[in-house]
C-alpha cells in the first residue's frame, strides 16, 4: 500500500512537469508540421461469394468445412496482396500517371507536383510513353505494353526498378500499405488505401480491383483450362484411333460378308445339322428303294430290261429325275430364292410325268402276265413306285453331296473370321473404354470450370472506390502531435522516475525510511515563500505537536525523560528543533531543561562529550521525574563520537537530518553505528527542511484547507470512498500532566 501511495505522491510532485513538458513538445511538433501534406483515404468492398454464393457443388448438397472456408478467404487475401498483383498495379499506375498527368494543374489522376516528380525521375523511359492516339485509354494500354516489353531482370533496367526502387506511390513499399481485410466472417473483403494524393489513391484501387480479378481468373481457370485442353486433345486422339479401328472392323465385315458373326455361325451349324439328318434320311431312302427295286426286278425277270429300254420310260424317267433334282435344290438351298409358283409348277409337272410314265407301262399289255400266266400288274406298279422313289432319293443325294461341299466352304469361310473379329472388336472395345474414360474426365473438368465460373461471376465490387474530396479525419500532423505528446509524457515520467530511484536525497518519509532503514518520527517544513509564507508558524507548530505527541509515548516514570538530539553533519537544525519541542513541552506543563554543547565553555566538541555525565542530571525528587524533560543537543557525529552511556541511558535518541542533502554511504555507516550503540534505546529519524507535501505524511493535512487540497490529500491517502468532513487537520491538544 505504501508503494501505491508513494507513486501517487510522486506523480503529484511532478504534476507541473507532466503537464507543461508534453504540451510544449506537442506544440513545437504541431508548429513544425504545419506544412505537412494531408492524407486522403479511399475504400471499397469486394463481394467474393466463395462461402455463401451459389455454385454447382452447393446445389448438389456438398458443403465445405470452416477450415476450408477460411483457407479459401486466405487465398483471396494472398492473391490481392501478392507481389505479382502489386507489380502489375505498379506498372499500370505508372503508365496511367504518365498519360493522364498534367505538370501544371492537379486532376483526378495525380497532383501536378507528384506528376512532375515522377516524370523528371523517369527521363530514360520517356520514349516509352505513347500519346499518339486521341484516346487516352489506348495511349495508356500502349504505354503499359511498352513498359512490359522494355522490362528485363536487370537491376540497371529502369522499368524493372519501378516497383522495387524508392519511387513514390508506385514502389513496393507504398503499395504494401494497401490494407485488405475480411469483414468479420462474411464473404466481403474491405480494401483501404491512404496516401497524400487523392487521385493516386483513387486510381490505385481502381487498378487493383481490375488486376485482382484478372489474377483470380488466371489462377482459378488456368489449371482447369489446361486440364480441359489436355483431355480434349486426348479425346480427339483416341477418337481417331477408335474411328480407325471401327472402320477396319467394318471393312473386314463387308469384305467377308459378315453382318452378325454369332447368329450366322449358329445358322450355319443349324443348316449343317439339318443337312446331316436329311442326308442320312435320303441315303436310307435311296438304299431302301434300291433294294426293293432290285428285288422286284428279279421277280419281273426280262420285263425289267424291256421297260428300261423303252423310249417313253427313259424319257419320263429322266424328266422325273430332273424335276426331283430341281425340287431338292429348292428345298436344300433356301438362300437361292425360288418362287412358290415355280415350285408348284415343278410339282405339277412331276405328277404329270409320273402319270405319263404309268400310262406308258399300261400300254404294254403283254407284260401284265408272266409266262406262267400270273399277273404282273401289282409288281410292276410297286416296281414303278420304287423306281420313282429311287430317282427321287438319287436326286436328293446328288443335291446333298453338292450341299456338303457348300457347307464345307462355309466352315472354311467362317472359321478364321471368328478370331480375327474378336481381335478387332477387342481393339475397338479398348479404344471405346479409353474414349469414355477421357470423356468422363473431361465432363468432370467442365463441371469444375462451370462451378468456378459461377463463383467468379459473384466476384463483384459492392462499394466502388470513391474519389476522396477531403483529407482523413486523423492526419499525419495530428498523429505526429499526439505521438510527440505521448512520447514526451512517457519520457518525462521515466526521466523523473529514474532520478527518483537513483536519488539518495531524503526528500520525504518513504525515501528516508528506504535509505536509512529507520522509522521517521517527525518532519519539519522549510520556510515557505510567496503565498504560503503566512502558514510557516502554523506548519512549525503542527510539526512540533506531532513530534512531541510521539516522544511522550516513550517516557518512563522511573527515570529521567532525556531526549538526545544528534546529527551526522553540522547545520542540520538541531537547535531549532530543540527550541520548538521545548516550547511545546513547556506549554504542556513539563519542566523542560535544554542542554546544548554550543552553550558550554568548552570549545572542543569531543571534550564536551567526554565531560558530560548523565548522572549529574539526576534529581533527588524522584516523584517529579515524570514532569521533567531534558533535551540535550550534541555536536555532529562528524565532529565528535558519542559514547554508549550517552545513547543508552535516555528515553530516546532523535537523529536530525536535513532532507535537502544527499544521504551518503558515510552517513549510513555513522547511522548504523549509532543504532548499534543505542541497543534497546529507541532511535528515530526527524526530517528537517522538508516540503509541505512531505511533512503531511507525518503531520497530516496542513493548511490551507481548500477543497482541492483536501480532495488531493484524500486520493493520496487512498481514501476513495471517505467523507470530506473526515479529512481535516485538527491541532493536537497538549497532553495533560498525569
């Protein structure tokens, strides 16, 4: 608590310095910065729409985490403040200033003074400034392109150094003062730029927004466009390979007349199965009819030869064979289209020849009976039937044998086609799957591109940059003045604080007790001047009363009330204090005796101490000891050394110290030796020549009792909630003689 009180009083002590010094410095800075250029601030807001904007992914129900959202916004901040972006802004801003600037008057692009400064420093590239067109926008673009073409990675290249050198307004340091921040947790970026040229501030933000959009588009679309271009190139390449493989397969099918290999081979297998069944059936019919025919011919004996040699029989028999062969061809060669009408005609013609053949045999009446007279009609009819069947079977076998060769050719034709078609179809399938895979990847990339396009479409300026017409409310001049005031205030505090810490002067009670390690029992003020001099006597009286009140508590009834006044140096004010406390004790009814080495006949201080005997002060009337006060003033310890007897056989010892002088190490050594010699006898410190504020630490509030002084005293004593009526200093009443 005492440290808090000490610092409060410390600040109160230097209050005038804390008020005057910073004000003087601030006033000086304010006057010196009278010609300082004022700053102009322009702002804008950019809506990104990355988090809350609508895109393909969000419509599909896909959400992003807060970490991803934060990373996306950080990426935008990095893009807009990247050196690549700011470098392009630097070159475009320089080109715009050179094209639109006017050396004679200010305009909305640049001040005339700033234009002249930049123009004069860039004489080596004046040829790159193009003003040939009537449209300044074209001149600006041409100048910018000339700067890009002229730039090389060479420190001596002027264009290369526009962004890196200390060229005002367009260098790296100036553009990095652009403040870009995310507005809370929203999708909005707030951009602020402050400089002393309103036109440059306005044009810088305009160019920055445009360049930021370009850089954003390039970074977001660059990779996706490259991927899409790669997929399209691969898709075209694989598409050609697929088309070539399909053409080869088609040509092979056309060349080998294969439409559907599996179905055709199934059909060939079915035909071959039918052929085998029909062949064995026809062969069986042929053998059966041949056997029956031969058996019947054996029965008919010579009649068979007669019939077979008959011209009509031969004629009709051949016709029947031809017709049967044609019908067999129509039956077993379905691929050779024969109309049903032709087939019906052949059947009708076959029946007709069969009938004609039967009638021709009926005309041979002599053959109806054999030589034994037995009828041969039934035998001949059966024989004729078997002959017809034989011819039919023979014709079918002939046709089926030809069909066998046809089927063999089919197998020879289709056998190698299968493996070749499998290889070619597999190649087509592989190319088709590759094509579809690339197509899926291309569609995914296009979907990503569309999503980015939707995001980019929402990248728009909410608040356009405005041309600042008035300087910022807080200009550099104000900031410098405030900074100077704060710096002077801090410097003053630390300056006096360091002095206070290092100073070994006994200014006040706290300092005296810290340096000496002894308690302060009283404090007397120095003689004040000016308006406070009328209170000098009252201050002395209050100090004496407080000290006497404290001294009385150490009196003992069974011994002399002896008070020793000692000091390290002469001139500390022992005589003055002795007179004041003697007067105070006298007023209180004590019998006061004052002994001073200066009043004795010995001129030597040490001789006084050696000859001084406390026993001589004893009184025979022991009952009056408590009313007897003896105050002894000794020479300074610098001039004479006190004895143990003098320091111990008293009520208390008072070390008088001048608060205006330095408490040296020698003073502390003398004081510690004196304290050691006192042993159990109290030894206290009394400060003399203190300031009023220091004396109030011991004596309480001293006059004048104004409202302001009482208020400050209350705060100094940390009486923050006390009543003002309790803060008063009443004169200490003298103690009654008991």
